[in-house]
């Protein structure tokens, strides 16, 4: 069973940056698509970015496109989410999720498509 652990969350001022990490163990992430979801209080879980398992095709939700960048480092068995120009509405718990042999290029991926989840990391954007 793939295990995922997120890190890098915290408190940042509007306009600031954070880099979230999703570290995998148990299996190599080379064959896994990894997605980032977030959930704010009182709101549904939202898929915001995804990187495919096969060719690293990426997806970004309109709410984060141009500000967030997803990348993977196979040597470190990790996936990252670089978040720039953060806004108060980005405040949420951020989760990474993995699914083997999955393609992210077809639009937003449902949470139900992903079998492995991390525990989440809190991101708070506030002055």
C-alpha cells in the first residue's frame, strides 16, 4: 500500500509563497499519478492539480492556474506543489492523493479515483 505524507503547510501573508511536499513510501511514485486536493471549512474537497503517471501531463484548476506548479522528483520519491501569489481564499487543508497508472490530462479528477491519501497539511493565508 502506497503511503503518502504531506508537509510544508503553514501561515503565510497574502501574496506570499509556500511549497508543499508529498513524500511517498512503500512504492515508487514513478508509476503513480499524484493529485493535490484542498478542503476549506464548510466547503467540498476540490481537486486543484494533478500530474500523470505516464508522461507527467499536468492539470490545474482555474482557481490556481498560473499561480501553482506541480512537479515530481523521482529520485526523492516526492511530488511538490509550489504555490505563489497566495490569496486568503487558498486557505484550506491540502491533501495529496495517488493512483497507479492514471492520466490527469482529461480535466478535473474525482477524489474517488485515487486510492491512497495523505493526512493533510494546513495552509492559512492571512495578514
